[in-house]
């Protein structure tokens, strides 16, 4: 059965981007380290990304996520060669949209979800971006939350006014093992929270 899910990577101190978010650095200075688990040397991370992407049929994003990311996505969107449709919640359509792009601009989260569900069919709908994700969670429309807890401390770098790319990487010497119902691999915690969202004790291993 199709689900609506919100997936996000966060630092240990609760940051989903670093400071200095801008078009040239959409994750902030050094913030791409938050996604290194999916694109780096960690085989489990790459497998998990592939598994998650294979079950998605459409995505939803807010306008800020789109504006910051479209120079990197191009016409294919965040799904790359899969070219899955992306529904962008926006009060207006940008003046310049990539030709042949996968993007549809809608006025409200409700309209985005209706169209994304129709496009996804039996597959899941993925919510991208912290702000739009919170809107869907508050509306009670999210079935599952996937959290990737990365061993970084962003606030320490921000508070100390360190140089760019100075997000603090903590020790990754956890070793692969199981902690309760969470998986630990190369220092990354991958977990998901199932409804009801008010019961934060329901945490299961993402597979």
C-alpha cells in the first residue's frame, strides 16, 4: 500500500543544514557531509538509498528547496535518471524552469499530495525539505518518518564561527552493531518512526 513518508538526515545536535545556505551551497558550508552516508564509501548507506528510492513513485518539495536545488538537479529532478515527478508547493511558478523538467507547481500541500498520490500509483510519496515536511506532519498526513542521524555537530562549528567546511565530524568508531531496534553502521543511525506520530517510542529498523 502506498505511504507518505518524510526522510531527512540530521546532525547529532539536530541540524539539517549547516550555516551559510545559499544557491552555491544549498546545504550550507560543509552541510553536504550530512548526506555523505548515501554517496560515500559506506556500502550500507548506498544500499539503503537504493532501497528507499526504488519504492518511491513521486516526490513533494517546497519552493525554497526547489530554488536552492534545481541548478544541481537540472530537468531530471532529485531522482536523476529515474525522472520521477516532483510537485513543488509554491504561490507562483518560477520564470525559468528547465525545459522538459519533471516539475509541477501547485498552490497548496493538499493539492501537491493529491497529484503526487495519483502519479505514484502503488508506490510511496516522498516529502523533501524540513519546512514542507513539518507542514505535512502537523496536518497528520505523514505515514512514516525516516531519520538518518549523522555523527556531526553543526552548532559547535556555527557557534565558534569556524571557517567554511568546518562542521565537526565526530568519531565513527562505533562498529556495525544493533542498538535496540536501530542499526548502526559506520557511525550512522538509520531509523524510521511509524504512526501514530505522537508515540515516539515506535522506532523500527529501516530495511
